C-alpha cells in the first residue's frame, strides 16, 4: 500500500483558543472593558490633582472654605459652639497665667 491510496488530505487541527474569531472577540472585549476603566481612573486622578492645585495656589480666586469660629463648622449646634467657646476661653486663661 502506498501513501497516495489514502485519498484524503491531511488536516492539521488547532486548539479552539487559536481560532481567529475567538481571538478577535477576546481582543475586542478587552479593549472595550479594560481601557474605559483605566481612562476613568486617570480622569479621576487628574480631577483630584487639579482640584488640589487650584485650592493650594488659589488659582482663579478659589480658596478653601472657612470652617467658622475656631474651627467649628457653621452648621454646628449652638450648644456645641458654646462648649467650644468656653473651652477656648479656659485655655486662653491658662496660657495667660
């Protein structure tokens, strides 16, 4: 018997993960799901950096908002403000003595 009597062609089978359509789908998925994530991260860091520089150097007249009397927020209750002011007065008396 000779090899030419087989009559069939030899077909090399490749694994399923070498399929060009599968590779194209994986690349497309990676690009469409991974790149926007990194883009969002970079945009977020850029916005935080710009905000910090804006307030640090006072560009365009922006400054950090004042916290109120002795670092007490203006939205604090009157009892809390009174307690803080008496504590500040007590510490000032101690410093003067």
